[in-house]
C-alpha cells in the first residue's frame, strides 16, 4: 500500500524530552512510518490537513477492505471495552492508513460517549467520533493563529449526518439507541463505515468503496 508520511511538527516537540516520554513518541514515529506514500497534491508540511483535490493512491479492493475493517473493528471494540466515541475513533485510526494513531485524539474522546450527558438527548458518540476524525484530517489548524478553511470538514461530516438521518432519523443518542434496541455495536460499526467511505470517496484515486459493506451482525 502506498501513501505519504506525517511527522510530529518541530514546534510540538519539547526541547528536553524525558526518558518517560520517549517511548510514546517512538510509537508515534512508528505509526508515521506506516502511513501510505503516493499522495498527489498534498502539502509537504508535517501534519498538514488534507485539502480538496489531494489524492491517496489506493485500489478499489484496498478501499473496500478499509471500510470493512473500520466497521467490524468498531463493533469488536465496543463489545470488549465500551465507549462508542473512543471505539469508533480507534477503529478509524486502525483502518485508515492516513489517519495517525494519535493518543491525544483518542484520549480526548473519553467523555463523549452516550451523548456526553446522562440524558441521551445530545448527539451519539459515534457521530461525534466521525467529526473528530474528519476534523483531524482536513480541519482548521492552529499555530499562532487559526489557519485554514473548515468547509471541506463540514461537508464530509454532513455526509455522515445524512446517513444517520436515513437510518435513524436523528443523530441524538436516545433516538439512535431506540432504533437499534440498545445494540450500539450496530451503530458504531455503521458510523465507522460511513466515515471511512466519506473520506475514501474524497481523497482516494480509486473507485468508491462498495456501498453494501455492512458491520457484523450482533
């Protein structure tokens, strides 16, 4: 599989690195080395967001396998660990070769499951995770100023939103849970699938993933 490499930007690395911090950073470097090469049009700036017109060269078979891996792994993680937001995000990090396995991003999703409130009246954690993954890849950045355009990130999340609307009539946790009778394995699998499809359709040079990819049965 070919693609491009992302590295930690120089301004994010402390001048003095303790022995304690060296091991997580080594892990991130290993992840960066596994990111595919062959992206056309992408910025060479480390950790730069993907932009409209950037292309990651994957075959149709590779794209379909990524979609299926994202769906099945999200369901497996939820059954084993719980936490719809983190499980959806972790599955996307595992499946998408161009989404870095950033431990800070994963940790940030810790409290976003179940609508992030006791009421269930706010958005499903798997939908929130879709936004985190999409925003991380093609959202606005920050150095000394806020930089970049949020339009593409909004458009991609809108695609996932429309899928939620079609299947559940809502993105609210309580509504979504009701449609699947509390079986959130189905929800996280679909959310990971739809997010992966939206990203692959936008940034890969191959044909779109097969639309009939489904998460595993409960």
